[in-house]
């Protein structure tokens, strides 16, 4: 028994060290082993602290590099080469969490219909498209959203299930109900007057709404939504686009997301992850 416990500790030590290694943000082929389940559809790969980034053959290397950099900056926000919150990292890596990048919607549908990686138990992923990844025409970079969804839904939601779990009754769910002025399992035909989160996508169930809500609040605190153009784009679903507006208008979620013990990012990623020397 003692030997078995010792062996578990040794394995845990080496796994922790492997996860904590500074990520080499270099596009490579799919690693051999269980991840080969992704190989029929995906040809490009980067590992970020044990979290996987996959991309199809038609995805430019610059796009997958950008997505991986944003992921690294969110997870290692002070860029010291180590994840800020190992509890979140362990929640992500234990589930094989991954980001997948497609050229377009048709490619995603084709790959998901075949479901090769789903058959091998890989279900904890988030998808995005090439044209929304670091766009150069003034459009908002969706990487800031999709990567953060991956981290909060599969990471924080499992690392702190009573606090950030994407279901009714958690602390973040109570904040959501305040922001929408009611507990709505399904999207209502109209939100009550005074609601500041009014997302109306009918396909977004309650857990999805929690994930979207955390994203809006956190990225507003970090300054991603503050430009006049961006405010106009999002006002139909989010009305607190700056740090000060979140602090005053939604103090409960502001306190939760800025609580140092959860180690959320304090700086907005810029896609230029570089470990401080």
C-alpha cells in the first residue's frame, strides 16, 4: 500500500511538472497516442500547459499561434512561465479540454458529424473559426471570448463547482439571476426592465448563459468592451461594458471575479505571450 501511494505521488509530481512547463508556442503535428483521435480532421497542434489547441489543415499557422498565445496569457496572466491557478489547470487537463479552430462552419459540421474524437471521449472542447480569430479589419477578436469560455466552463466550473458551476444554485448563478432580473431556465420572450444582461440566443441554455455572463463581466472589467464602437455592438445584450460600470452596476459579480483567491486574469491578453526573464 505504501509503495502504491508513493507511486501515485511520483506520478502526480511528474505530471504537475509537465503541466507547469513553459509552453512552446510552436505549431506541430498531432502527438501520437490518444490524441491521434483528432488526426483524421486536424493537422496542426499546440499544447498550452496541458490544454490542447487543434486546427485543421487550412488554418493558417498565425491563427493557431494567436489562439494559443491568448490561452497562455489567460492561464499565466503575469507571464512568469507558470499557470496562475493550478486548480483550474488540473480541472482542464484531467478532462482533456481543447480548443478547435476551423476554416468555416461547413468544415466544423463535417468534422463533428464524423465525431472521431468524440468517440474517444473528448467532449470538453470549444470551437472557433479562422475569420474571427485575430481579424485585421476592425472586428472584435473572438479568441478573447471562445478561449475564456473554455477556461471558465470546463476549468473554473469544475475546479469550484459550488461557486462557478454552470447550473442553478451556484454563486455565479445567483449573480446571473440578478443581472437578468429573474431565474430563467429558458430565454424569456423579453427581459424585465432594469436587466443588464439580456442575451437572447434561444439555443443557449441556463449553463450556457452562465458562461456567457462570466465572459461579459470579466472582459468588461479587463477593458475589452469599452470602445464606443464595441459598446454599440453589444448594448442589445450587455449594458455594463467597463470596469467601473461592472463595479457599480453588478457589485456581486465584480467582487467574485476580482477576488484574489480565484486568480482570474487582471490584464487583457494581447496575443503576445512572452515569459518575463
